[in-house]
C-alpha cells in the first residue's frame, strides 16, 4: 500500500491597538499600521462596512473616515462606505451576505486589500465571514464599537452568521489582520449595551483570574455608572486574557473543549428562544448565574463564592432570570452545544473563583432546580 502524508503549520499574528479618536487626522495609529504592511509598487484598497447604529451615534464618522484617507498615497479608500443594519438581525439575514460579497466583487477587493468592519459584534461576525468566503479569504480589519466586541468577540478568530435559527451555524475561523479599539465609540452606547459586554469579562475572570474578578467587585459601582476609565481597564484586561487563551489553547476548536464558553450553552439557546430580544451579554450573565449555581449544587463551589458571583452581576444591573428559561426549551441547548463542536458534550463549571473544571454531562433535574432558584430570587435590572 502506498501512502502520501503531508503536515504543515500556518502562523497567524495580529495586533490589537488601543487608540483614542482613531480617525482624527492627527492620530497616526491606523496610518502606521498601513505603512508597516505596505508593499512598494502596490496600492491596497480599503472597503469600509459600517454598523448603522454607529453612524447614527457618530454622525460625523463617515466624513472623518474620508478625510483621514483623503491624501494617503499608499492606499485607496473605496468611496462607497457601506452602511448596514446592526444587531443580531444582521446575522439572520442571508441577503446581507449576498450584498456584501457583491460589493467585494464590484469594487475589486482582492487578497492584498482590506475589508474594514466598524460596528458591534454581529456586524464584525458577518463581515469577517463574508471576507473569509470571498476569494477564499480577504484580509479583514475589525474596529469594534461595543464593550462586548472590544473585550471579546472582536479580538478573537471566529466569524459567522446564524442559520435555521441556530447561532453561528455558518462560519469560519479567520483571524483579523488587526483590531482597533477606540473608547470614544463606547460613549454613545445605551445602558443595556454598556452593561451587556461586562458579562464576558466576568466569565473569563471566573475561569482564569480571581484577582480580575475581585477588581470588578471593587469597581462595580464605577462600571455601573459608566466610568470610562474603569471600563477601559476592564476591556484591556479581558482582551488580554482572551488573546492569551487563543495563543495557548485550541484556537480553531478542533477538539470538544471550549472553556471560554462558560455560561454559554444556555445563553445561546436563550437568545434563540427570545428571538434575540435578550442580547448576547445579557443571556451570558444568566448563563453564568445558572452554571455557578449548578456548580454550587454539585458541592464544587462554596455558597459564599456563588453569592459573590450573583451579587456582582446584580450590582451591575443584570437580571438573572427570564421566563424563557422555564419549560424544556432551554435544555435543548445542551445537545445543540454538543452538536456545534461535535464529539462529547463538554461544559465548563467552577470549582473556585478563577478556576474552572470541565464536565461531560449535566443532570437535567438539577438544572431545573437551579432555574427555579433563579426565578425565586429574580431581581430586575436597575
């Protein structure tokens, strides 16, 4: 028998920049990135795709982008700045995928040029997916504009859209070429979006960094009252923990383990059951509460530590129960979570603050018991 064997590795590198007022003409951050990646004799194109909500909150943004790139000799800005609806609806609309692929084709965006996404996590996911499937992969740049996307989804390697009601059923693993976080975009968020993104920081702290969790406890009032300096620290530390995990773990999820999805098996299903009225970060906060209580009922997590988790979430204004948790609908999320990865079910639970432990089964009666506890102790957001 004759066998041919091949093995190779591909190295991915990208930087996450933190820069205030990114598109002021006096700010060289984006320009320096372009110079660093410039090829002599070849002019790259930039195609911008923007979240409509961002352009409404920042009405001068389109003009600022055009002015920033107006006199640069190393890049050509596509004059058609595309504005699309944001929010989870962007990931539920197949027509948007077709529209953006068509724009890439129409403007001649090739593998040496860039698609630049400006917006919340849903728009970044959508644009990243479109870039990944066009020409088998176009370089994409992310400019996240929400807490959730700046500290979590926008700095990772995953892209995707929803299909047949299933979260991220279609998608790709395609790291960005660069990420630019500008705190000014956070100043126009509504209170729900400001709060929602904090849940991903709680999540990563609970499985990786007890000191970070304790910092959030100490600064809960500042975070709840929209202190921008506190939020910038939270975003930077959360992003750092996520990037470290990507580098040291299983970035393309070839196995069944997905520790950064602590609290997510029920969150993804809760989003679907509410037709995405519950935002991702809000659903994750409920999922964290559910899995923390479940860990405590197993005897793994102390009652005192469990209460600290729930109290922090409540101090930040999260509701820890939704009527869609009742019934068996949310329980179907366990199997869908397993199907998304394949292999055996793998769920992250807690043995202490900052320390996770994976399990491969969960008791449905105990889950129902925990949901009952959350219902009994429901506190509405501030």
